[in-house]
C-alpha cells in the first residue's frame, strides 16, 4: 500500500481551546488537515479584514530546495462567528509521496489590504512525514467453499 502522511503536529488545531483568539491575534491559522489519496486536504481560518483576500499554501517535499504553492478557495457559508472566513486547500501530492521517507512541510499565506500574514506553526512550519502503511494481517486460510450450505455430488 502507498505511504501514509503522518502530521507531526495536532491535525485539528481549530478544535483546540483559544483557536478563535489566535485567529484574531495572528489573522490566519490552520484549522485542520487530512491526508487523502489525492493529497493533503485542509482548511484555514482568516480574520475578515477586507472583502478581497488571497489565501494560499506554500509547500515543499525536499527541505525547501524547491517549493510549490496551492491556492485555497473560499468556503461559503462562512463560520457563524461573523468575523472570520474559511478557505479550503488541496495539495496535490500524488506520486510525490510514493517514498516512505517523504517529508512534507508547509506554511499558510494570507494576503489582504496590501498586507501579508503567515501561519508557519510558530516558526517550525507544519510538517508531515511519510510512514509506510502496514498491510492488514493475513487471517487463517479458509476453504473457499466453507460458506456453502450443502454440497451435493
């Protein structure tokens, strides 16, 4: 089976106490991530400072020797708090995570009203490591006809 990306940070920061205050203070915060076969999916919460805003995720698979950036898209309806907006992203990793040694790092960028804000996990970046999936354990061998009711010859 393909490797699994394992977050080296709590994958649901939006569920932690004080999350809304951190969004107000820092203007942008990662809300959650989930590894999927198509890549890494997640959501970002930003303080609604102006109507026009751009949210993206900058990421690398090689320790920042090179990087790519994926745009995040606005997710209506917004959160019920009335002061933040939610954006969703998908980092299309595909074959790039074929090796179990893969290390993914990313940071979130929020551009609004001529300013730029980053969420880089307090300077550590958000990091995930590739981990080989353990195939399911094989059970005892069974006769393929053992589930039949009655056999007639």
